[in-house]
């Protein structure tokens, strides 16, 4: 059974608070470049989207499909305690890592 070409897949992600008190979001995006991924912020909501091409070409009939391709979309609701306007992102070895600091008490 081939996958639905109109369906979205959701990449695996971990969301945690590190020892420094920062929010860390790590997303597995193997096979993509940083140009293939779009990150947008809407208030305290982080949206990740993009597309991974089918490495086996159009017309492949999968017997097992665990390495998804096509369009993806994922949302992370970030607690108010963290400042997304000061978040930093890095992409290395197929993992997107976003770090957002805590808001200062004066914010």
C-alpha cells in the first residue's frame, strides 16, 4: 500500500528543560537540509514544516514504510515562561535543535 500523497507526516521530537533552565526542542529530520525546513513562531506556538523528497522515486510500492517522505508539519506549544523571540536554532546531522531562554522576571 503506497502512502497518501496528500497526507502530512509528523517528525519525531523531544521537548525538555535543560539544566540551565532553557527550553530545548530537538526534531529528527534526517535526509533534509536546513533549507528544506521552515520554522515560524505565532505567539507561543512554534510551527515546523517542510518536505522530504521520496528517495526511491515516484511509483515505488512500499511493503513497509517507516521512513516517511512528503510534506511534514509539527506544532509545539511553548509555555509562557520561555521567550521564543530570543530562541536560537541549529541544524546538524539531521537534528534541528531550538533553544529558548526563560523570560526575565521583568518581561
